[in-house]
């Protein structure tokens, strides 16, 4: 990572927070041509246990920027660590949680399913021929990417793009002047065109900007840790319930997690509880994790050492009242917090960064009006609200009372069906995500599917530099001619053959905004399609960079 001691003045954008969200956002801004810097209060990268995998939209975002090989290498190493603990969700020791499955043991593979409220979903039940899965397979080998490794991968990416990261700098004040933002920091005052808070649930940027953070208070305390266990036979593998909550052992050797319905951490100021899902208290101790495991499991299990920085979290669930206030914006946990079930927060934040990055870069470059930034909140807020409700629903199923236990059995039965497992895995993996955009084609609003070209390359291989992608499979390159006057913003990729779609326009964040299936552009339908493409280009890529030549 390019770490500097100097905070730059008069940059286009200052990003606060050097976690995955801030790194992705800074990279996208740099690709758009904006000058950008990252301020981070931590002196070193955070090594605490967090998300252990990424969903398909995040993996595909890495793929579009040429980072897929590095992510695949991380997964290969992760699978080696998980191998000894690989088991199917059908194996159910006495007292273990109900499982949505019935399969026998099998070796680990890349068909990651995840869990709902601790009920691990059986890959053998999922209908992998469903079009949502079948058209998103190229990045399958890059799903098991733990957050620390992801941050390291992204840090190298932003370093190659020349983005400076200033560590040990905290934001203490800000003033939106209308044409920029004055930012008070522990290293002095910074003037920047735009300020983006990617600084987590405790976001100083959100607080200083006066953006409200409504939601629901916590009722549980959770822990994650990697430990040495003196008597592992006292703990079952997988998720196990009791009247106090639930615990999990595995899938990595020594990894444990607990969920204890204790009313949330005691003795914390209300304002701090309101600020994020992971409670900001003293570092987690070995004794603390052991005590939680003992209370929930009813055993006297003994832990002898911590092997990774553990985390403490709650089910505090909140969403910012606005993702933008003037020239100040929020992304990631600064905009929304929730329990970390399934690592949804990491993926939601990366999606925020991809959506905002190109839009803010376009505004900085001057070819898009500030109004484009309004689509950031409009497009990302509904997905954020869904993730919050998805995690809230799991809390309702995980409680230790008899009513919740009965509900778990019913939900487990549903998830143990082909339709139920497929539905849940589509939700968790993100393959069914869609933004509500105008257009009749089924691809509009969806993330770009796997598209292989006749020369053996893939469409996304042409997206490493950012910008819009236009696929043109017409015989005479009619769609590419329409987009030619957006040269520098739109890269046209022509392809022979009769595959569908015939034409497709993809935004820099991977979202399809226009698609067409008819190869014959000589008729009136084709002419109308070309006209529709021009309107969509003007909507998203701004006015043409140059005038269209008059055809003879």
C-alpha cells in the first residue's frame, strides 16, 4: 500500500476509511481520472475476524478489474484450511441445530451456499441450472476470500493506481462550503471537492454531517474467534442451539462463534450502541469467549489460546436517513449496520462503492450533472433495507425460546426443499440482485452475465480500465457506430456470431442498462433499438464527447 505522511490539499475526493469499501471506492475514482486520497485512523490494517467470504457481485467486481486470479489464489489457500473440517449440513450430532439438508459427507467445493440463521444450506439441493446461477459462474473460484486477504489484495490495487493512504489520521470536523468540503483532521485542515465516509458504523463523517441513523437496538451479544481448544470433543461441529442462544464450531480449525441473547452489551453509552453493529468496547479476551461458550453449550469446555484477533458484535441494525448531504456522502457501514450473518455487510458496502465510484468520478470529470449522485441513494437504499430485514429475520429464528425453536424446525423443512434452498442461496449469493431501471429486456437492472466472445475472451476482460462497455453483435457494427461519439467513456466490443444478446450496454459498476436481442438491424425494429441505445447513453454517459459525423 502507498502510505504517505502528507495529507494532500485540494484533491477532488477524500475518502475516509481504508477498509474494503474505501479501497474499492478510491480505486474506482482513480480509474475515472479523479484525484483521490484515503484517510484512515488506524495505524495498521485491521486484522480482527470479520467476513470469511464474498458474494458473487463482489467476486465479479474483482473480475471486472482484473483481480480474479489473485482472488482465486486466496480461495485455494482458504480451502486448504477448511478441508479437514469439511462436512455436509446433513450430519447432525446430538443437540445440533436443525439443518436444511439430508446429504452425505462430501469434499469441499466452490458451490458456496451459506446459512440462514445457522441452518446451513445443502448445495446438493440447490438447482444450479437456474438461469441466475448458470449465467454467473466465471467467478465461482473467488468466493472464499476472507476480509483481511481481500483488504490486502485491494491495497495492492490502489497502490498500482497511485492512490495515497494516510494512516493515523482522524477526522474531527467538517464544513460543506458548497463548492467543496473543509475537513479538520488530527494532521491539519484539508480542503477537498467531495468527502466520502467509509469509516464504519461509528462513522465520524456521518456524525459530523448531522445525518441521522435510525433503526433497532440490540438484544444479543456475539463473538467470533479462532482458538486452541483443550477438549474439543465437548463441542459439536456446526451450529448448536440452547436456551441461552447458539454457538458454532468450524468450519476452519479452531474457529468458534457464539450468539447470546443477553439484551446486548451492558454498560455502554446509548450513543455508542446506536452507532454500529459491532460494540466498541475493550478488546475481547480469551476468558470472555470461553465464558460465553460455556454458558451457551452447558459444558466446561476450556480454551487455551487465541489464534486471531476476535470480534464482539451485536444485532444493532440501522440505516442512514440519507446517503448524501451536499458534498458529503456515505458508503458501507457508515450508511448501514446489521448483524454479520453471512458477511452481507462487506458485500453490501463493496456494492455501494462500485455504484458511487463511477458516478462521483463522472461528476468530478464534468460530463455528468450532480443530479446523477441522487441515483446512488435511490439504487442502493432498497438493497440496504433488504439486507437489514434479512438479518433481522434471522434473529427472530435464532432466539432460544420454545416458539423460535418451533419456527426453526419449520424454516429448516422449507430450506430442505429444492425450491427453498435455491431461493435462499440466490438471495445470499447475490445472483438475483436487480436495480429498478427503465427497460423491458430481462437483463436491464441486473449485473452483467458471463458473456464469452468468439475470440475466446470474455466481455468483462475488456472492463479492467473502468468505463462503459458496449457489446455489439450486429453484422455491420451498428450499435458501435452509435456509441462512437462517446469515445473515451464507452468501449465498444464487437463480436461475430448469432448469440444473444445482440447488443448490451454495461455501466462501470457492472449493471446492464440496455440490451437488445435481434441481430437484424436493417428493419424498423433495429433502427428503433439504435435510437433507444442513444437515449440510454445520454442518460448514463452524459452528452457525447464529440459530434456525430453526418453520414452520406
